[in-house]
C-alpha cells in the first residue's frame, strides 16, 4: 500500500488554476509541496491492482485506509506514512488486516518476525506500479 501525488499545476499557478478548483488542495510529500490530488494504491505481491482511491492533496495517508482494505484479509505492507497505532488496532479488530511498516528513527525498537522483514522488501512492487502509472502510461483526451 502506498500513495503518490498527482500534481495539477505548478505552485506558482495555484491562484489561476480553475479546472480542479473544488477538488484539488495543497499537500506535502516527503520531497516537496504540491497542488493537486493523491492516489492511494493497494497492490498484491505480483503487482496487480487490488484497490485504489483518489483524495485531495491535503488528506492524511491514514484516512482512506479503512475503505481501501475493506474486502482484504491477511497482512498489508506499507511505508512509514501509514504509521498509526489506533488505526492498526481498529483494522485488526474490525477487518482482520494486520498492517506492517518500518519504524521511524525516533520510535522505540520492537521485534518483528523475520518473514515480515523479508516481505517489507517487496514494497518496491507498489513503487514500480506507481512509476508505470505515472510515467509510462500517457492518457490523452
């Protein structure tokens, strides 16, 4: 599971932009600020798309997670942006999904099963899918 920004326009042109005026918002990624939307994706280990959701740019990554994982079960591997102890407990109790993430630097270390640590490396699959969607597929209207 991961999210990516879909930039609508350059930051200098936000006040002039009218197409996504009611939908797009200013958001922040780990790299920089942007004006646009966020695409949240859930893919399996083979790179097949299981679920997706588009939100405005200022939405926290954790907010659409319960809707994305509604019909899934098992373990979901995500990046550090999805760390929320409250969300982890709610998903495990209500849906039966365990979310596994790496720890942030300032977090207390905890034991993680070796299999989960190996499967966290498969998170690169979702990055590849995002790259394919954003850079290789060109949609023209």
